[in-house]
């Protein structure tokens, strides 16, 4: 972490008020990350309640993650121009409204649109958290704030399934899933009032006058959507010709996006994704690491929740309880990750990602070897505890090591790109895992499936999906070796950072 204040200056407030303001914006961040995973245990209830299609279940998570990721960089720049307080407030208000709309949805289309808006809103207000860490703190205190940020985000993602299970258990399996979204209303109102009263205004940046690269944003959004749509819809529709055309069109749009970004830089303006970052081979590998790790991480409980509820006929709470070992491991790992990263450097990431890969391979072996009708949560306890501990070790410090692959003056831009790649990885991971899961889901023909038939069918599908998640995790483990042995300490702010009050931001 940088020990100097950012060029944009700091907000001079008493230390106690700084921590209170930080707690307020951190509450909003926790809400957005919990919502990325809390929905997993609600998917089977949504499926039966509104007769949602298989593709809809993937869109509920992928659409949220994709919109979230695409909003991060432009929202940060808008915050630089207008002030982060009211961008945070506006994004959080939209997030709360979209949460209520999700809960009120009566059809697939309404839920998907509301969920995408919810993800967009989360991506609008999350950059303000790292901005306020820069603005409110300096020196070692700032480092501690970033450590708290990373730990809270990792833990929030881990406890989502448990919280979702509790809510559905309390309000019923038919409509209890709606309260997974409604719970954001009271918490969000408290956070909005606290933000208006307790969060100080941030200074506006003249250096942000270049604005947002809207054409680049449209090209990137179009490319990723063109790739995701066939990955999600293709299996459900039998892979018609348009799915392959869409994939090819997405690749073409990505190429056009690359050329456009080069042109933006040549004209002396601020690119959405600065092309020069990818002249560092280790950074390129690091962004791919962020993508594949989050593809593995977010998809785990998508598969397990469908197996546990739709396949084994357990309740949402029982499904959520399966994730407790992972959550406990994440909490323990995250609490130690920053200290261990300082002492042992990249070895912590190697160890953490290795444990995630080992844990997911363990889950796959359990599903492969134990007859599905006989599965219990005790069978998965050990592998999920190992995977959770590894994830906790990896999540908080990983961005710092990827950012260390570029020049210190590029740290802010690099951090924004990595955070976006994490969300895109989440979206692609769910799209791929959903396609694998439902592509392997089949029942005996000619007779009504028995309970064992259903359990075995979902067990086979979950086994294939978990193997795919484990493969993502293995690739992530191998890519960790491309990172530097120690995390850099950005000390300057060059052109790539102008107007970007970000450091190597922990994310989840």
C-alpha cells in the first residue's frame, strides 16, 4: 500500500468519524457481495415459484455479475468528476429499488431485468469504497482499512448461502425466495440515511474531465453479451446456428474494442481499459487468473444448491448449511491472509489457490464416489473447509500481487481492470457451469422418475459441473506462478492513475 496520500488529497476528519464513514460505505459493499451468492440457495424455489427456465437460473447470477463488472470503471470515473458521496448514494438507492423489483417479479423476464439493474447499481457504488479508503486514511491506517475491506468482501460472499437459507426457511419455500431480495430494503434505508449524514463529501477532480469512454463501454458490453447469451441459452435451445454466430460476433466485437481503445489513447483521452497495461505479460496472465479464479469460486454453490434442493429434496436452509464449512474456512483464511502475504509473499497465493483446487477436486471425488441418494453434508465438510480456507487466503491479497506486475503509476487503472475481470469471470463461470450442469441432467424415459432417479440425475449433473469448476481452479493455481514474489508498493501517480483514487484494491 502507498504510504502517501493520493494526489487528489485527503478529507480532513477526526479518526473516529473516518472509521464511521468507512463502516457506512462498507455496509453497502457487503450488501452487494452477499447478493452475488445469497441467490444460489433460492434458485430451486425460483424455478418452481415462477416456472423459471434453466437459462433463467443462469441469467439471475450471470446477468448480475456482468452488469456489476461493466459498471465499475466508468462509475469510478464519474465519482471522480461529481464526487463519490452522491454517486455512492445514487447507486445504493438504485440497488435497493432493484432489490424490491426482484422480489416482486412474476416472470422470468421481469426477474432477469431487475437482477441486471441490481448488478449495475452495485457496480456504480462499489468503487466509492476504495476511493474513500484513499480519502479518509493515510499511511499504515490505510493499509489496515484495505485489509478490513478485503476480509469483509470475502466473508460476505461466503455467508450469502447461509443467510439465504435462513430467510427461505423463515418465510416459506414458495415465496421465501422473495425475501432474499426484500431484506435489502430495511438495511439499505439505514445505509442511505447514514450515508447522507455521516459520509463526507469528496473533492471533485478536474483531471477527470476526459469523461467516460462510452463507445468503448458499448463495444465491450456488446462483446460480452454476445458471448454470454449463447453460453447460457445454447444448451436450453439445442445449440442452433445463431448461438455460434453470436459467439463469433462477440469475438469480432472484442477485436474492435481493442482497436478502439488504442485509438482513444492515441487521441490523448482516457481509455476504458488502457491497452498499454497488457504490454506486461505477467499482468495479462494476472487478469486471466482473476477471470478463471472467480469462474471457479462463484460457481461452486450454484451446482451444490441445485443438487441439494432439486435433486435431494432438502430445504433451502439445509442447502445453505452445506456452505458453512466453506464460510468458516474463508473467515479464518481472510483473517490471516494480509499478515501472511507480507511475511511469505506469493507463497500465500500459491498455497491458497492450491487449497481451493484441492478442495474442489475433493468435492468432485465425493460426488463421483458416493451414491447421490446417500449424500449428506458431512461428506462435503472436509473438502469445502479446505477450499474455503484457501479462498480466504487468496481473496484479500490477490489484487495487490497482480497490480505489482505493472508500473506504480499504472496501479489505479490496473486495479480497476482486475476488479472488472473478476466480475466478468463470475458471469462466464456461471454461464459455462450452468450449461454443463443442465447439459448432463437427464432422467429415465418411459416412466415417472423415482426419488432415487432424480437424485442420481442431479448427482451426475453436479459431478460434471464440479469437475469444470475444479478445472478452472487448477488453471488459476498454475497462473499464480506468473505473479511477482512480493506485492509492489505503488508510490507515484502517473497518467494512468489521474483521477483514479484507487490502489491495489482487494476484491471478491
